[in-house]
C-alpha cells in the first residue's frame, strides 16, 4: 500500500517532528518496514540514494589509496571477547547463530538439535576482530604496511528501539580498517578519513557537519580516540553522521599482530577504523526536507530532473517528440526521468515527484514546444522559469542543479549557525532546552565523565564532541557546569 | 603469509587440476581462508574482479528496466516452510539465529538464555520468501506490474564441502525477483535474463556458456522451470554459472499475492528469479588460466596494464618521467598500475603480475625512452612488441586489449567445442569419462529422473541441461540410455 500511503498528508514539522520524519519517508516511498523486528526494506527510491552515496564515497576512498575487500559475515563468538572493551560494547546487541540446519516437525520447521554449532557465531556488529585476525596472517614486516582496506557490508546490532535509517537492527555501511607502522601515521589516517567524511558531507550531501573528538563516555568500544562528524537536524538535535577511530595498538595486542620494523625489532601494529552508514540518508532527510516532503541534494538524487509532458487531444505525438529531444540532450549528464504515465494528470505527477525530492521539474506542453523552451521549477520553490532548448541546455541545467546544491548547503549552514548557542552557565542551557527542545550549546567544559552523566540524566543532552576548531577558546575560562578550570570547548545537544 | 605463498610453484594442470586451481588462487592473492568454516576472505585483488563483474552486470540490469533494492538478511523461520519444495531444498543448509545477546560467564561469553528469540531467524540462503511477503504489500493492481527488482547481497548456505569461489558457506551474489501479470510475460523475463547472463559471459568474461533448461532433478526448489548457463572448464567439467527461474505462481500462492487484472478480477501474480554469484570468478579462473597462473580477460582485470620501469644508476629520473607520461596517456581509459617498488627487480615484478593475470605488461628502460616506445608483452604469450608513445597510444593499447579479450574467447570456444562429444550409446560416454575424466556429451535422451539418478551413481555425470539450441535433433532418435524414443537432446557432464 505504498501508493495509498503516499497520498496521506504529511504532518507539519512544527506539529510533530518525529511524525513528520516518518511521513516524509513514507510519502517518498524510500523504505518499508519488514516482518523482521527492527529491519527495514530499502525500496528502489531509497536504495538509489544509497547507491549515489556509495559511488561518491568509494571514489574518495580509492583516491586516498584504499582498496575494497570482503570479510566473513560471521565472527566466532570467542573473537569478540579478545578485546575487553569491545565485547563490553557489543555483546548485548548481537545476533547469534547457534545451528546450521532446520528440521521438519509436525509444528513446522525448528532448529535441528543435531546441528548445533560447537562454537556459536556472531553476525558481525562491526568487523575489527575478524579483520585483525586476518591481518595477523598478512602482516609480518614494515614492507606490508600501511594496509589500507575498506569493506562495504551489512551489519547487525540488535537495537531495542529502531527508527528508519537512524537506528535499525541491520544496516548497510562501509568500514575502513587500516594498519600502520607508527602511532603518528595511524593518527594521521584517522584524521584524514574524518576530513574525507566532512568534505563528502559538505560537498555531496550539503550537510554542514562539525568535526570533533568524542569524550571517553562516547568513544568506540576498543578505541583510544573517536573522531566524529555531527550534523544538526532541523529540530536542533544532533545526528552523529560518521566516526573515525584511532585504535592505538589495542586490536593488534588482542590478536597478536606484530611486524618487524626497519631496525629488525618486533612491534605491535597501529590501527584505525572508520565508518558511515545508511544513517546518512536520515541526515539528508532531516537536514533538507520540508512540509511538502523529501528534498534531495542533486548530487545524490536518484532522479535529478523529471520531465512531465502535458498534452490534450492530438498534440501528444508533437509533445512527446520534443520531450524525447530534451531527454536526449540531458540524458548523458544527468539522471533524467520522463513521466509519460497516461493514467495520471500532470498535477498528480508534480505532487508525487515533489514528495520524492526531485530537485528540478520540467513541464512541457504544446506552447513550450512552439516557443522552443521548457518550463522549470526548483524543488526549493521560487518562480517557474523558462530554459531554451538548445545545445547549451545541459549546461544551463547543470548550473541550475549546482545552484540548488549550493542553496541547500547555505540554508543548512544558516540553520545550523542560528541554533548554536554560546552559554556560560548550565542553567541557561537547561532552560533553553526545556523551552525549545533543541539547539547545540558550545560551552567551556572541564572533562569529567560523572558530570557528563549527571547532565544527561538531568536534561537529556550529551557531549556530541570537543570540536576540532576553536579549542583555544577554552583557555582561561571556567567550566559552565562545575566552575573548575575549562579543559575543552564542548558541544552539548540532544541527539538521535 | 600471502607473500610467501605467492612464490610457491604452481602445480601443472595435467598433474593435478584441483591443486592447480588452489595454487592459481593463492599465487594471485585473490582470497584467503577464514577462521569461520567454509567462509572465505575476498582479498583486494579478488574483490576487484567482483567489482568489475558487478558494475558491468548492474548496467545490463538497469538497461533492461530493473531497479536495485535491499531486503533483510534475516528471514523468519516459518516463512521458509510456506512453499513446500522451497523448504525441502534449503532447510538442510541454513544458518539459524536463535539469540540476540551474549552474556559474560567465567568461561567467556555465551548466548544469553534470557535473550532467546521467540521465532528463530534464518540467514537468507536466497530471498524469494521475504521478498514475496513484501510484494504482497506492494502489489494490488495490474498497474503495479511488472515489478522488476534486483538485490546485490550476501547469502549463506551451510555447505559441507567448500572450495574457493565455487562453493562457500557465505557468498556474494545478485538475485533478481520480478512479478508479472501473465505467464507469458514471466516466461519471457526468465528467458530475457538468461540471455543477459549469456551475453555478459561471452562478451565480458570470455566464457562461452551454453544456455539450456534444467531437468526436474536439478530444478530450483520452488521453480516451474530453471534455465541455466553452463560453462566448460579446462578439465572438461561443467560449471553452472548462473540460473534464471520461471517460478509460475508458486510463491504468489504461498504468500497470497494477488492483483486485480484489467477486467477487475483477482489473479495470483507470476514470478521469476535469477542469480549469479562470486562463483563466476571461479569460472573465469578455470576457463582462462594456465600453468603460469591467473589469466584475466581485460574487461574484468583490476589492473589491465602494468608498467614496469627499469633503470640503473642515475637514469631513474629520466625513466620515471617518461613512465608518468605513459601512465597519464592511458590512465583515463584503462586501469593502469605503475610498479615502481624499489625493493624488487624487474624479473620479480614480471613474475608477480603474470601470476596476477594482468593482460598487458609494459617495460620501460632508458633505451625505450630514447626510442620513444614502450616494450609490451601480452599475458597470453607471443613475442614482445613495441608501441610508439604518442597521442594514439591509448587507441593502440585499446586494440591490443580488445585482441586479448577476443583471443581468450576464441581459445575458450575452441576448447569447449573440442570437448563436446556426440555419442549414441551410454557405454561410449562411460568409457570416455573413465578414460579422460571430463568432456560434455550431447545425446538423445528420454526424460526420466530415475535413469538420470542411475547414471549419476554409475559414472558421476549429470544432465547439465537440455540446451536451448538444437532440440530438433532429438526428433526420430532413440534415447542413448534406454532406447526409448528421445524426448530431448541432453548434455551430460561431470560438474562442480
């Protein structure tokens, strides 16, 4: 009943933001729920956004020297325990395979007791353990380093409360896993990939993420440092969009991965890992969409230009011939869809493509054919405008789409900056949060896990990161909470 | 120790074909075994072949109107039982998830008894059941049809005897699942995708597969008809390279998926499914490689051209500058690698890239720089030849690679045709199989599952298919086994 759903009205953002999010997703036909708890189906329109994200990121990974590989879905249960913090972080949400066969009974099939595995297998929640086991076989000398590998894969984390794209039991992601001869190199790699993520978010998703480092509380289980990119959603909440971890020698020690350095001595290898997931689609939706539905940046829109022919009576052949010409002028450079369905009126088509977030709509009727133009409308609104159909049409469309992409980023930066508050006292933050429900708070802070926990319990705000930029502002100031000398500038926010 | 292995000699094909296959894979650094039974790690060089296959096939699927989507990894256990033959075919090899949490004990972690799932989940061995459940929600009218969806995914089948690429517990594949309003349309789709697979194998993999239909014995569990593409390996064995199934209304009935036709009546939907997997890489290896190692068709070679600079003393700068120019002339059109490692001699590099199947090697020394040429050698042997380094270098290299691609296909067709035998009597086939171990036998046959089983037990040959071409040859002939009137022309072979 995707079709039925798509005609439902969309709840306005200011009425119920969470409901609005669900409505936008349903009306754009991006996903459907599945009969498996917490797992969603990525429908063609939603999956195509992921394909665009993947293609762009993959090129960036390859340009920075990484190669793709593929490691097993299953991880022996005992591997997880090798790194003490890692097992602590993931054991509670693991899907566990215990049998390798089903058996027919009178009540249907059941796991065959005779086919119980000697050691249960965990469906990967992340792949550090299995990959570092393999690295132990591949690395023996400094000549084998650095090892720069990425994997595109599905992972499973048994979450109790799920929300499409933001938190699902199974999700699609990429995980980079690199091995280095020195601490400095590994730290540089973790920061380099953070920058790759940041550039991607700004340039391709038009999501102006802030880069920073996580506190110990929010660090990846097994990392020495976790870097993060944090995006601001339209309700002023934060969404962690990706992380890059400096893992120190933790996994190398757990799996005994050493290398002979240039001096002939054995050392443990230094590591990073970094990942982004289908959650990025949630970030795109919540950064750009409006009360009319999905808004997609042209760079990741599965359909960048939709052409809607309009005809009456005997003008169809003439209009369609012209539309074919327009499509062929654009088809090589853009993702173009001609919507020639004859069971829908133009208005219904506009409505549908608007909800699906197509950046540019072209309407072509007999008068446009006669005038040698197409009538255009940006998904971001504004007046309709004409473009002449000639050899430079693709260039003009390119400029228009670039303009939309730029406009989205500017709008998102403005929204973000209008919702970052500098406060000196905790009371101010708490009051504002209670009043507005959202916003980011950039504050001088004395690093302290207990105080962090107390604040979270009190007003549901957590430290999203110590932003990489502007840490010098902490010098000489006092913590907004404890009054002790500030060690960092921190960004507090409620987060997904 | 991939590096150590890669220096091991490769067992010649005529000495031990199975061992040769393992040696080629190890020496090309394509995969590694993993600590998880039957699961392999696709290393970067092996995974890059899969990426090339995927990109090419994906474009062919999209060109025939299919869209990608993604369905859950897990399938409720009860779904599998809905289609009687389907559960029969897959229940015996399923990985079953029974718990969603691990718990720490003194002996390490164990599945937490308090986190036992109410209904176990099966890790998808194929996705017909979950997809047809979803199709039931998406299809209600003839307007929703056809539904043409493909998924790139990992699947798990708990195989007892595994072999890299050919049969592994987890493998990567694509599975197309389509829904149609009429039997004729679904049958046409199943045949169309078979043809897409065939074209891909011939044109891209240079593997001259034969198309045919499976007997009831070898049919997919739940299909009315299974079409297949069968490749001949160099030892005369057959490898099933892909299948396309006409599923009739079996899954629509099992999941109660109906649509209202144009006359307003409810009918069950017609279905197809079709898939190819990382097994295709096994087909490529066993079709083209030789006693020196891997041979890859240029269309799927991760490195199409390797450039090896050769210098002594102070000539390095001059050679490298020239090599950079050559690389930049080729880089936009081909996958080029410059091997400028300074800890290996040129001979060692040639050896390594030969084993990795790079189609074209270029050697560049000071004399080549002075002569304005590069010295080339095809992976298929023959004399070295010079190509002038000028504006048409890329065109010349393109012709050379096209020639290699063509030569591989011709060689494979010749090998295939030399090993297809037409015999009139079963004794002849059995004797020849015992003597030679391989070969395909094209014979007049009276369709009979019991006779098929008897032959398999007697000489390990199975009916690979009733080939689509040449069925008319059965007319008026008698079965080579039973002497009854022939119903089909069949191809018998030993198969992986």
